[in-house]
C-alpha cells in the first residue's frame, strides 16, 4: 500500500531536492568541462611572453572566433598557452600562432594561421619558432618614460660636446654631423623638463585608457547589441515606413479628389468658429448661470424615474399651535 505524498517524511524529500539543486548549479558553472557539452580539441602554444593574453580570451582564425584560451602558465623561460577549439575548422600541422590586439584598449586574442595540409593532432604544441608575441603600446610608453627619466641629460650634452671638439679637424661632412649632434644635445638638455612632463603625461593617459578598458568595452558591446537589434527590426521598420508612405499618398489623393466638396464645408466651419469666438464671453456667462439650475435639476431627477421635491407651507404640521382649530 503506497503512502500519499503529503503524509511522507519531508526530511529525505528536502535533502534529495537540495542535492539535485546543488548538482544542477555545479553542472551549470562547469558546463564547459563536460565531455559532451563543453567539448572540443585542446592544443597549446609556446610564447616568449604572454603579451597580455588572459584566460577566456578568444581564439580566432582569419578573424573568426573558433575557441577560447583555457589557461596561460609560465614554463621556465617561456609561456605555455592552452586553448580549446570548439568549432569545426581545419588547420595543418605547421600552423603558426600569434597574440594580436583585439581592441585599441589593450584586449588581446590568440590568432592561428593555418599552414600545411591535413589537420593538426589534438594535444599538439606549437613551438616558439612558429609563435609571435604581441606589441603592447601601453608598456612601450611606460618603458620609454622610465628610461627617459634615468638619462642624465647634462652628462649626455657634455659627452656630445667633447666628441665635437675632438673631431673638429675631421672632414667637413663629419664636422657637420657632429655639429648637428651638439645642437641636438643642447636642445635635449634645454627641453629636459618638458620632455619628462610629456612622457609622464603619455604614461598617465595610457594608464587611464587601460583602467577604462572595461567601461569602454561594455559601451562598444552595448552599441553592437543596439545595431544588432536595429538590424533585426529592419524589416519591421521598413514595413512601417512603407505603410506610412502609402497612407500619406492615399490621404493626399482623397483630399485632391474631394477638394470641391471639402472647401464649402471648411468655409462653413470657419464661420461657425468665428461666431463662437465672437460670443465666447456670452457662452461662458451662460454656462456659469446654468450651473445652479443644473445642480438643482440633477438633485430632483437623480433618485430615479420621479421628481424628488416638496412644496413649502402646503399643510400645517401636526401638533403645531392652532392645528386643532
């Protein structure tokens, strides 16, 4: 005899429900690790340096996304980038890889350049000879600013002046070159503070741009979503414009066809409006004067299909003095 569900012990039922929810959440957060859902062939590439590549960045072939970066790990004097290919694409065993700039704000992606015939075996590592790291302009400005700050411009100017004096008896073209170096050193020495401020400002700007990377990336993605939605609604917008244009043409044709009949009616309407405008004050006074009458009339007829009223002093109330006389 089966026990009704409402009479069963709720403790094991609740425990099983919580277990199912926990298992569902675990599978949802690790869906990419599942053998069937998150499958794909895995490869790796060796780079001299990571170049700003991060876990989760795109893997692209000819600009088309075909996978994601799985991990970026240090292996001795180089970096190993593990990535997974989730699309059905073919690239030969001599395929090269490079880290490229995805946005002007510094986001990177792993680019594959298919080479050779056939298909690269799963688990193959692309060696250093066939990989190229990215060039990061933010780091370049930072290194330039730090290097320029360590230059002793005074000592540099003195060295160039000594070189010019030592080679003053050299051929004319050599002396001209050294004179140019001397003037260059003097210019650099005189503009040392300005150059340092310029490089510091460039470093600050590059840092600010790097900090705002996420915000600008979100803005660009939102704009892309907006354009995608507009493109999806393009047919509806086109239909709306077409129907509006057709309606305007129909209304125009209707007015043209009935112009002779509409003109007298519009003229009469204009005269009526002129009369109403002329007697606007009188109409207002009339409406104000009718207000008490309308209120009393509503009270009389507002209780049903009869008149609710009374006549004063028609009879003498019972019990009043002189009522029995």
